[in-house]
C-alpha cells in the first residue's frame, strides 16, 4: 500500500481533497508494513487519526481488532466517540463499566469489536490476561500505546503500570504492528522507550512548536494576589478555557471564589465520579461555562478544539508537563493564550510531589516483610502493620507488584519466590532528574529568550525557533499587577471561606472498639458535622494561625473574634451547653486559653473535660488511620470529675485526620457525658506541617 491508496481512504471519511498532515501518512504506512513505530508529534497534530485510519484499513483487510492502551478514562470516553467517525465499533473495559464487561468480552471474542480501549492497569489483572488477552493475542491486528512517555522511567508522567506493556509486547507475535504516540518525549525518553520496545522501533518525529499559543508569565506573590489577578483578567479573555492548579483544595477554592465573582466555572479533580466528570467536561465542550478549574486529572486526551486559554494558578514541576497542559489550547484557533502565574508556595508543592513520588526503602521493606509474615492480606489489613498513608501504600503495592516482589490474587497480596532487593539507586536517579526538571522550570520562568523555543529545546526539537508571540518576543498581553482593593477583597474572601469537618463513620481496620469485629462507628458515638476557620497557611487567616502556633505561642484577638463571629449563630443552632478543648502537653495553654476566651465572649461555660494521659508522638509523624487513631487512643481520656454536659463544642487548633475529634467524641458519648458533639478547629492542614 502507498500514500495514494491510503489518501483515497482518508477522502472517504474526511472528504475529497483533504490531505494528511506531515508525518501522518508516513506513520500509517509504517504500521501497515508491520513495523513498531513511535510517533512524537505536538498536541493537536492528529495522532488519533493515525491509529484509527490504520485500524480501519486493517479491519477492511480482515485483520483482528486493535487494542489501544490509554492512561485515562476521560481519554477513552473522548476517543470512543472519535472512532465512530471511521465507522469503527469501539468499546472499552474499565473500572466504570463493570456491568458491561461480559458483553464487551463476548463481542471481542466473536470479532465484533474493531478497537478495544483498556487501561495499563488492566494488564495486571490475571482474569483479563487468562480469559481475554490470551485468547486473542495471536489475532490482534494492531497494538496502540497512547501517551507512550508513561513507559519511560524518565518520562514526566511515568506510571509503573505502563511497565506491564513491555511484558505484553514480548508475548505478541513479532509481525503484529505497534504504534506508540506521545507529544512529550525528549531524546532521553525516546531512547528509553526504544530500549524497552526494541531497537527496531521506527521514530517519526515532527516539530513541536505550537504557533497558535501565546505564552505569558505573571509573577505574583500569595494566593490573594493570584485570585485577584484571575478575577480581574478572566472577563477580558475571549472564549472558554482551563485553569490548572496543583492541588484539589486550590481547585475548590478558586472555583468558589470565581463563582462568588459571578463567573460560570466548575471544579474538576480525580475524586469526582465518572458521571460528574462527564457532566463537567460536556459543559466546557458546549461552552456552557467560562472555565474548568482543574487538577491534572483533566489532561491527556481531553479534546476541545477551540479552547482559547489555559491559566496555571501555580507553576508545574517541569517544563514538559507544562507543555502538555498548555497544549489543550488553540487546536482549532489561530490565537490562544497560555498564562502562567507564579506564587510563593509553588516549589514547596512541587518538592512535596517529588519527594513522595517513589516509595522509600523503609516503606518497601515494611510492606514486603508484612506480606511475607502474613500471607494473604488485603490493602486495608496491611495498613495496620505499616506506618504509611493509604494512597502511599497503594503506590508502594503497585510498584512492588510490577517489580515482582509480591503478587495480587483477587483482593489479597502474597509474596513471590523472587529474591527481591530494593533498588534505591534507581529511585534516587529519577528523583534527581525531577529536581533538575524543577530547576529548569525555574530557569524557564526567568528566561529572557523565546518561551516556546525554550520549551521545544527542552523536548530536543531540532526545529525549535522563536515563536514571535510570547511575552519575551513581544510585549505581554496582560498586566502583571493587580489592584490593591481586589487583593484586599480576595483576602477577605479567604477569611470568610470556612470549611466543614465531616464526621468519620468507620474505625480503622484492625481496631475493634465495638467489641464485635465491625468497623462502623455507631451513630450514638459519632460526632456531628463541624467547622474549620481556614486552610493552614493560606493568605487569609491561615498565615495568622501559623504565626500564632509556631512563633507567638498564642492565638491573637483577631483569631478569637473571627472564631466568635463564625460560631455565634452556630452555637444557638446547635444548642451548645458547654465548650471543651483538646489539651496538649507540649503547648499547654495555647488551645486552652483560646477556648476559654471564646467561651467567655459567647457566655458558655468551658471545662477541662478532656485530658492528655500520655505524651504521645505528634500525629504528623504518623501516616495512616490505624496508627493515628491508635495514637489518639493511647493519649486521651475524660476527666473522671466531669458530669453530664449536654450538647458540647470541642475546640482544637488543627484538624487533618479527624481522629482526635472522633475518639474524644466516642469517649464523651459512651460515658454519657455528652449528647451531640460538634468539632471546631482553627485550620485544616494538608501536607507536611501543622497536621492534627
């Protein structure tokens, strides 16, 4: 087959006279000649056309189905619709369509599916390997690996599950064509992909400069300045777009602030249900909202051709990830904007992600030893034996499973016979690269050269050139300052933006406080929903809380008055009879004095009802619910001299895990001292410092 042959097929679906973009026909012909092919092309170039048209041609020739490995559900859903343009019957097996798995597998085994979308995690599922892949592997027409940089240890978005793909490619017959695609692979990543997929891998690489995007960098200080900047400028940017943040909390904060300012926006992050994601994606797709305020959960694969702007609320951890994210913009527009706001805490957040990216040696040894000593443990059961966060353990288990140190059968983990040893040099190498990438990101924001050219060179694009549109090539399109009144307004918003404390409903697995082996916290021992004044360290009350706790050892009158203003109506609504506080042996008077001051103003009695019976370790040194809850159990009790108090408010300075509030409530209600218990904290903490 030659270019004229495949061009005539393109015309059938895109209309006579249409043509391939440079490299598309070459990529298709490479695959049709049974070659393994890596396609490195900029976002919006049309990589999906390559594998959809190749699939169409192969299916028309009577070849088997295409298996497409894709990292994100949003990418799958988006591309399922795109496949229909080529009259392809596309389907997927993923965590959100379990009810359809039997139907999909039946159709696949009966050759009624043209292209099957799966996640790399599916390749670690023994049932899928034994009952699906093993039955069709000899008949697969094409294997597609989308976002192939995830294969590489050095890729900005490396994912351990992608390592499974390499093992699958070794199982497949050599004559099965393979197409791997990415927009974000530099020479180091390409070399690594080639090493894993084979030296015969053909590389088809195009220029990565995005001519339709104009880049601006705005250097600002704290949260309030950045919130004010977005509010001032968003109304002057035509069209719809995306505002990226590094954390879920910031996603929710910005959304709340912009809605307060009259903007139609929605938040978007990994914790949403598939239905919620789909609804919000559709709203942006149909221009029903101005922007999605999103974490990187809205990344690879979301395809809206007329996105006119991408704003970064904080600086990403590396230039390549930044390029991928701004690549959402300007696909079908001649002009679009990428605006990077730089804040004070950006590097702190990025360094946290770098430091937590890989399991430590101690963590891996803890897990392996636990699995060896207690064969057949679930993830929840393992948590009672290791001092590790649940999400951290999940990452560690996945890493060890891919490394062959342990294996999973159904929901339980078992040791393998492999003589496994932790390879910390490997983890160190990758962490060092991540730190270097962060340095290059800082070099980027301080660069005086063309910003698009800087990015292209980071990706080792030998066609890199000046774009003529960025702030370093021409004048900035946007002002870099904000009106002081708007900054004050943002600070006041942050001060008013109180949070809620949701009651915990279960004890950690392994702690039997009910005495019957069940983990549910009985409703009669459960706390009510409470309040938090602020997020720790934010530009509103958060910095004042930090100063009071760690520098002055006293919470000032402003915090007392702010708390009184927040609580004065609530104590009436909750019918509070008495106020209690969470004591500390390290800062004996800090929370006590604060609580008594609030009680005096609200004219509600305050009592020393909760006592600290042991100088336990700080909660912030403990990583999961089992250890945190056990630490609280060891540390607190109720004063025997305290009698019935009715409905009570418990005050603490910080809240994160909620186990202190949860257990103290349990004691108060079980001993008949309190009826309803409402928690109140000055700050909610996340990350490394200031945790409850």
